[in-house]
C-alpha cells in the first residue's frame, strides 16, 4: 500500500495485493496479486478476484442498500482498462479484458461482434476482450445510439495480462487502449 491509498475498516485486502493511491470501501474484498491502480475505487461489498488489474481511475460499484442488491464481481485474472466503470451488480468473468472507458452495468446489452449474438446482459464473458459500443435503436423521436458492450475477440483460456497483445487487438478494431 502506497501513501494515499485508503482502505476502510471492514474491507478485506489479501496479502500480495498492491494499492496505489486509491479507495477500497467497507465490505469490499480484494484478493492477492491484484493491482488497484491510482484513483481506482472499489465500492462497498464489491468482490475482486486474484491477479486482477484495475487500471487508473476505474470505478467498481458498491452496494450497501437496498437489501438484497447484488454486488459487482470481478473474477480472477481480469483486466479493467483506465476510466472503466463496472456497476450495478455487473460481472466480469475470469480472464476478461475491458478496454479503456468501458461501461458495464447489470442491464448493459453484450454483443459478440463475430456472430452478432446477444450474450447475457451485464456480463463480460470469460477470456474475452470487450469495449464500449453503441447500437442503433429506433424511437418515436428518431434513431439513436444506445450503449452496449462489444466482445471483440475470445482469448485462449489462461491468457495472461499481455498489454501489448491487448493493444494490438484494440488497434485491429480501430479502438485505442
């Protein structure tokens, strides 16, 4: 833990986790080998697995109320890009990589770009590379882009945090990392 990191009483941070100046709220769980980078926030009761990287400015939503609300879960080996937000009970499955600025909520539509198939809402699939996108929806007032998450690629199970490979995948799709 470096100076400027704040962990509230009642949170659990496992040995071997690294906290840059960041905030971990009450009831949160951060497992070993995880990096909570500068200005990242882990909300109340959020669960963050082993060997996760929460990049600078990431927001992991919390839940203290209402009773029965579902916490955010980020499973082992995930990578959450800078300024991304994962809130409202959303799930980031094992090994998933979210590009910078990705917004994932429990109701976010998730679309596989290789098939056009809609995947479970609010869930970044295991061993995938995901980014924020939009899809056109028609309303009485016109056609508008509604937010969604796009699954750009499936990764081999067990793929590590290869920042260069992630940047290459994002560049191949015209997205910056």
